[in-house]
C-alpha cells in the first residue's frame, strides 16, 4: 500500500496546483518537524523558511509536531504565524491562521490517579535501568502526553547521539515500551518512539492523526504529509499511512530531501544547499 502511495502519487499529483498562479487552499502540505524541516532538535535554516513562504503562496501549509509549542517555536520561529495550520503535541494544541482553535488535556482524560500510577512506574523502571549515561528530566509532562527519556532530556548533543547508537544496538526504548504496553493495557495508551532519546505516551487516537479532525474532508482535495519516522512504531507512522494523506517519507531525516520532494511536486526552485544549524 505504501509503495503505491509513494511511487504512483508523488510525481503526477498536484500539477494543476503547481501550474496555477492563485493559491489553492484545497491542497495542504503538512510537515513533521525533526528530520523533516530541521535536523533533530536544531533550528530551521533560513533557506527552508524562504522556501516554505514561497510554497505558502501556492498551497496551504501546516506543521504537526509532538513537542509543545514552546519547543516548536525554538526550532521554527513563530510557527502559528508561519503556517496556515499549526499543531503542537500532535494537534492537542491547534492553531489556524495564528488563532487557537482547539486544546485538549491529558490530565482530564486519564485522571490524577492513573497519571501518578504511570509516572511512578516509569521512575521505578529507570531506577533499575543500567545504561552508560543518565542525566535529568526523564519524564516531561506535556499538555496531551508524557515524553519519556531513559537518558534524560538534559543530556548534551554528544550524549544524545551516543545514546541513539546505544539504543539502536540494545533496544532500550523498544524493550521499555513493550513492558509498558503489558502493564498499562487497561489505560488504552499508544507508545510512539520518535527522535533520538525518548518516546511519547498518550491515549489511543492521540497520535498525529489527532490533528486531522481540524481538517474537514470537504475542505481539502489533497493532504500531503512529510515525515521521517514513518516506520511501524515511529511517531509519523499513523498519519503517514492514513487514508486521508498522501505520505512522503524523508528516510534520511534531511530537510534538503524534503525541499527536493516539494520542488518536484509543486514546481518550485530548490535551494542548492542549506545553511548548517550552527551558522544560523
């Protein structure tokens, strides 16, 4: 199914939109953040922002990330004003044209007792977990999810990269997620591994497809989604495989790959290179 979506739809789709001058709001390009518009946890390049501004003159553009709005703005700038549609925490905080149109709370959904049970279990698990490095902020509470990090979100860039290699070899996150699925089966939770050092925990249906409820079927002819974690268990998988989207996988997690795909789809000039994150 995915092969059909990518191979057969990526080239011919949207040529009418590309050829016409007026903006076509019925076509939406929806982006993940890390590994799609930016390198992981780094800031967006000026070339990418310029490209997106030009693209926005042709079609509607949107962003959907797992992080809260503060972190999203750290990477992208004022995202609610840069995109027609802006979704933080998978859409639990939703903006349209810079105005909040929806907000949902994990506390209200789970209740304090279940939330404490969940957090206490995670902290007890980490107390017994032996990994090369541990830092701080192992559980980050967000509006609609918990972000769980075995190494801790306060780790350095070098420590983050080293943990990613260690995790790939030792399946630290994958093993923990499997245990949590058994322990908390009654809460009907989804566990989504994303980024380099953590995974998200949220109620079933609160993955990135959550944002699609704000995008009425009748208002769109095509919704193109671009993301890097499109594999099973990745935090882009559900929206990438949704029947409502045309999925484009950024397998190398390189923002330039995203721009090249957009350039082909919407007939826009692609910048020759992107300014490295350290330089902007």
